[in-house]
């Protein structure tokens, strides 16, 4: 019985394309996930087109006007320099989405590979690999950032590097835990007994089977990456004023939330909608990729 | 099991040594010394101060004497607080931070696990969407936003709770614990929902149901054990993260904790203090990761079996 | 599964209810018991007057220790402290102080002239690492002693005539000498206590801990908890103890100004150390009676690195200075009643006012820039403006960046760095334009002007002018007539502003929120208060301000 299940599983995995096709079919039935996908696509299109469609320049100031609430000229109001908030949010989306996706992708790639290898190899290799993670966890992050800044100067690529360097650690731990529990399951043992190479097992069986928690964690990583960017920009790494990002707009907005609430509400709302969309999409993907979970 | 724990503790020694060494040289490589100030410090003063803190010695000598002190349990004098030793500072801040982290963890687990399990029992229904959306809000709301917002509502407008402090006024621990806990609650909710979904579709759950066990027994006895594995893997790093990441909350609420010392030390280039707190946090992280691995082994019978076989 | 959620909510609710039932605010209890609650900015690093460097430490130390002379908070003129009177010789170089016989340390010991001599000797020990040792250099021989060229302290101009008479000989007639005596570097310390806990020049011994600390000020140190509070309570041995009406003062560290403002609003503080920029307007509108703004002895300015090619031309520097609309910055960005600055020394610094060095004049600025070879900003290299990470600096930099772009067509990029990195960059001349601030050590133009001499430790711009050096280092100090001295300094400042190695932007203001129950505050240029002149009106409670 177990033998045959394992073999069918193997056969499934051989045809990677059909897995994705099936997933797409299932995803299409999930309205919330589709809505999430739609919102994300919309945001990406806006971000790409911003330089052509933004109503004002992102740095154009009007000090006499100062902070003004939403009006016909400025739909989302203006900040204390009289800069149009809609424009600034649109330009901010370029930074935030890029950072969110690229840095998360970096973290994902490193974390999943590292965690899988450690979890699958087990024993001494696992111990050494996980102690390395412990070391990286423990190093003083801020000093590390300051050093990066000084050695390499200010650079948006460094931002990705710095964020990726932190975010992959937790990912690796989670994936390793998952792989450890998968490793003793029948179909993996079957694959080993069939003489498949380790790399093939990792690629075809372990990684696909960790997708669930990984996708969930990814949808959590993207927002925290966007906020981390705000912190790093605040420290001087990353982007510099007058450029902006959602995280920065929110952290500025917090300062004046009693006086000029719209400076917090609109960027906050944008970020929240994005996160909800991502979340729905992530859940949908997870269910779509993992047929077992969506039954019942 | 005890062999596993012992070997992990032994492994911690090289880990800490690498952390110490890397940090020792990292902080000295960072620009801006501990004694620079807005008004340029006269060179004679800088010389006197460097002599006082042995910064005029060759680097390797400083390193060795630091290790020597460390073996004797001495973290050295703080550069920023001339009359204080790092030991004194850490011991002063630790109880507060640990208490804060503990309450925050409580908040996170209570809210997170409840929301996640509720959601997983009836996926894709309002019982799923509502708690999960609420959990999502926790992530959307970084503590630098959540803190001021809670303070504004409960402290300033409603006047229910103090706006700052720790242990000075009744109820002043509530808002900091919630602020710090909610971010982690969201993670826990997400992870436990995922884990529960995974487990509840497994065969042994079906078997349990087929045996006619009441649903709550199935969920609590069989479901939770497997479903919370990803959560447990997360708890170790999360608690360490709570301890070292309480900086923002400690600043917003003026709490005299370790997180603030740590970040202040980094900004001030208080070398001994940075090293002291880093070593201390590193030890905690190693410890909590070990604990979460032990718990993971304990609740996952397969891993337990594997260990007994001889790892 | 709903039960745990319900019980969680229940627990939280109970907690909330329990919390709401109790709790009088600090202000309410403080007014009743005579305890003053002050927001005090950054957490104090140390309470040794010869080691500390900051304003928060100064505010605590003036409660714990007292110098020979105090200042009248209304006029900033010297008034008797430990010295009940003093005489100044005709050449302005010899001061004789007569100490009051009833001045006591907080353990009952008398305060003597010998205590002051010993304390100043200690302040001049290099091993102590006293960053303000230079404040004593106006005393004859003090600098030479500190730097080691005189070994014998007897040759320094500090002479104990008898227990209650102290004579000081200065290197030059220094009109501001009496003011310095109220700076912590001139404060007396209790010799027996310091020697009990370590060497005289030992940094960071335990003598400053509560229980150990012996002072001679109106208050005694009773509690010091890092990041939490410093508490001082009335010293019964203080010579003027009858006048001290407040029983204790709690200094609360308030690094986060936003939190500080909320603490004030919920009745936790009588007075804040600062106020968030964005709150000023709303307080001015709704609660003007709580908001205190007062010119402060400091200048917010930008340094030019004159070694950077495009900034080596003074026409460029002047053009940049003349195209900043300071009125707009003060009204729209900083909003705290700051005074737009067209000189470096704040106007009317004890009667000294420098002539304006320039005006806001974009047309003239464009013309100057064109003369320098950059008509309409064409060909002007992208230049970096450096500031240390902070909301306020960012806002000003963003506004000025845009002004320069609109008025001159010049592209500036902003660079914010963490405080220590920023200090490092500025000290190494690794910048083009850098934000800076300068707070006077004492009320005299000299504290603003002597930093710009060639190669001065705080000059850092690469600017050097021999005439300026001569005026500041030689002619002005030796001038016998105060009016002549000011005239020479005005000449020097005119030179400085003509060459413009820096752009003054505004004169600081101190901004505080003050609860109406706190009486007796007298606003002044130094944000200085004499605690013995303050009192609390018990009829006020600490109601929350909406």
C-alpha cells in the first residue's frame, strides 16, 4: 500500500508542469485569492507607470501650503512641505514593492535551500549549519548595517543584501524543522530505497512538500521586509529624502498622527490593502499547491 | 536525550567564541569612536580616555585581555556610563526586559494560537477570515505604530492606562505587553493555522474521528500536537527576538530595559557594552533555540524515535 | 475553541478595569507633597561634575552642587553662591572671593576655599579625562599645567588666602569669568568622599552613587536608576535651605520627545525638556498658557568644507547662504518661534550684536553664482548635504535642498548618517556641506567666535584668516575696555560672515511645556533655573490636558 502511494507521488512530481496547471485551476476557483492577485497586479502596474501618471512631482514643495487635508487638487492631502501625498505614495510603491519582492526572494532562495539541506543531511552537517545560523542571529545587526554603509557607501543593492541577510535565517529554521519531520515519512524513504540521488529527492520531494509553511512565511516576510526598509532608510542605509517608501511615509505619519492624521491613514491603508491582498493570495496558493489541504 | 542536550551545549561554545570574536572586531572597525562628541574632544582628553580603557594597546592584546575577563565573568566597564560596569547594567535591565518579553509572549501565544486553530477548523469561512484578518493587522502594524496608537486611545483619550513607565503606576505593563506581543501573535496565528490544516487532513486524525472521539478531543489531543510543530520551531527564536527586539517598545513607553541599552550602546560605540549585550543575547538565542528543538523533539514522536536510534 | 478566547478577553478586561480604578497622576501627588517632576532629556551618564558633558547632567548637578557664584535667572547677572561677595582688580585679572561661613556640605562639613582649590586641581588632572578642562584655561597657568609644561600647581593662579578667602589670577581680563563659575567644571567636590572611593583622578568611582554622594547644593542625591529616574531631596545643611520650598525633584529621562509630551498631557511631568516640532502649533492654538518658547544661546548652521573645489569660492558660499528663505523654514518647518539668523553670534548676547552679514536675496545669489562660473546652476557638480539622523534635521535639509534647486538650479543630494559616523565624517573633512549646531558655553560672543580660528578643533571647515586669528586670539582678549572688545569682535565676525565658511540658519529656541502649578520660572537665554526660586501651587491638580 505505502509503496504504491509513493510511486504515484513520484509520478506526479515528474510532471512538474501539470502540478502548476492543476494549481492554477484550483486557484481560479478561490475568489479571495483572485482578488488578491488582482490587487497586486494593479499595484505593480501603477508602480511601473508612476513617472508618467503621477499628478505632481514627488519633490515639488509648496511651503506656503504646508500640510493640508484631502482636497480637489490633492486627493490625499499634502505633507508639511506641501507635497502631494498621492504622488508620494505612488513613488513610494516603487521602492516598497521592489524591496518587498526582491529581498524576500533572496531570503526565500537562501533560506529554503539551506534549511532543506540541513534538515535532510541531519547529523553533524545539520549541527554545523544550524550553529552558523545561531551565530548570524546573534551578531549585532545595527553595527553590521553601519559597517556595510561605510565600506560600500550608500546603495540600494546593499539594502537588499542587508535585509536578505537577516530574513533568511528564520526561514531556514522553519524549513529545516519541516524537512526533519518529512524525512522519516514513507514516500521519502521509498524514494531513497529507489536509489534516487539526494539532490533529486531534495528538489522533487522535499522542497515541494515544504511549500505550504514557506508560502505562509513568505507572505509574512514581505510586510516585515517593507517595514525593515523604513528602519534602514531611517538609519541612513537605503533611500534618502526626498525619495520615499511606504514604510518611511508611515513612520513620518506616526509622528504627526494627531495633527495631520491623513499623513498616516493613507500610506497605512495602502500598506494594509497590499498585505491583505498578499495574504489572500498566499493562502490561495498554499491551498492550490497542496491538494490534500483543500479537501474536506 | 541528555546526550543530545549535552552535545548541543558543547556546540554552543564555538558558536559564542565566533560571535565574540566577530563582534569584537566589527565594533572596532565601525567609524566613530566611543569618545567623539559634538564639540570636538581635545586630543589630550582622548588620549587619557583611551589609556583609561586600554584602547591604546594593540588590538590582539585588547582581545586577549577581554577574553580573559570574560572567562572570569567580567564584561568590563561601560564607556558611556563611567561609573558602571557592563555586568551591573545588564543585570539591572534584564529583569524588566524578561518580564516584558514573558508577558508579550503570553499575549502572542494566547491570541495567536486561538486565532490560528479557530481558523484552521473551518477554513475558508468567516471563522477563518475574521481572526486571520485580525492577525494580519498585527503584522501591518509595526510596534512603532501600534504603540503610539494604543497609547493615544487608552492612555490619552480614554485615560484608562498610563502612557509610560514600568511598575510605577497600576496597569502600566498592559500596553507595552500588548504592543510587543501582537506582532508575534500574527506570526503564530499564521503558522498554527498552516500547521493545523496540514495535520487535520492526515490519516491518523481521520482514524481518530472514525473511532467516534468527540471533535474537541481530536483537535486538542491529536491535532494540536502535530499542528503546533511549526509554532514551536518559531517560539525559540521568537522569544530571543522579543528579548532583543523590545527596543522600540521600551523607547515608546520609557521602560528601563536591556533592549534600550543594547541599541544605545551601538549608537554610542560603547564597545564593552555592545560586546556584553551581544554575548549575553547570543547565549540566550542558543539556549532558546535548543529549548525549542527539545520541545519539537518531544512533541514529534518520529524525531524522538530517530534520536533514540543513535544521534 | 471559543472558550480560551473568551477567557483571554475576560482577563484583559479585568486588567483594564483594575488599572482604571487607581492611579493619581504625578502632578497631583507632587503638588500635594512638594515633589517636582521634570522631563530631563537624555539619561544622565554620570554625576561627577568633572566628567559629565551634557545638558541633562547640568540640570541635575545644579541641584546637587553650588559654585562660588550663581546666576540670576531673570538677568543672567552673577549673584552670590558659596561666595557672599567678591572683588575685582582694576586690570580685571584678579578676583578675590569671600566665602560665606555658613556654607556646608551635605554631611555637615564646612565648604572652604581649599575645597575649591582642590576641586579645580582635580578638574585639571589629565587622567580624569575631563572634556571641559579647557573652561579653566582662563586662569593663569591652568592650560600650561594641564598640558604638562608646568608641573607645580602652586604656579597656577589659584591662591587660598585663608579658609574663607580665595584669590584667582586670570591670564587675561575675562569679562565672562564670573559666569564660568556656575559651570559644572568649576563646581566644588568633596575631597574626603572622593578619596574614600578611589583616587582623585579616577574615572567612574563609586562616589557619585546615592548614599555616597556628598554635595553642597540645595538638594541631596537620594535615588539614581538608569533609564528610570534620578531623585534629589532637600539638603538641610544648605546655607539657603529656608528658601527651598520644593521637597524633592524627580528627573525623568525623556529621550523620546513624543512620549514626553504624552507624559506631560497625562499629568506625569510638571515641565518637559522639549516638545515635538509638530505639536507646537496645536499648543499655540489651544493651550498657549502651557507653552514656553524662549531664545536660546545656540546657532543652527551648515558648515562648508572649503576644500571642496566648488565650495572653495566664497561667491558660491554666499550665493547658497542668500538663497535660503529662513522665514519660511522657521514658520513652516521648525515652527518654534526660532529667530532667522543672519549672524553667527545670537543677537544681543550680553549687549553684543553683530551686523547682519547678508540678506535673503535670491537675485543677488543667482548673480553671484553666475560670476563664479555657474550661471543658472549650470555645471555645478552634484553636492552632498550631510546631516545626522533625526526628524528635525531631515525636514530642514529637505526644505533647503528644494530652495537651492528652485532658486539656483543646483542639485543637492542628502546623506544622513548615524551620529557617530557623522561626527567621524565631519572631523575627517569627509563632507561637502554638513549640518551643525553650536550651543554657547557661557553668555559671551567669545564662545561663538573663538571656534573659527585657523585650525581650531571645532572649525573643521578648512577656513583660515590671519586677521581673524589676530582679532580673536590677541586683540580682543587684551582689550581693556569692554566696548572696544566688542568692537574688535564685531570686526572679526564681519570677516567671518564675508567669507562665509558656514551658513547661519536660525537661533535656537528652548521650548517647554509647563504645568500651571509650577511657579517662579524665569525665562532666559540659557534655559537656566534656580531650583530654590521655584515653588509648586498645591491648589492645582494634575488633570489631563485635552
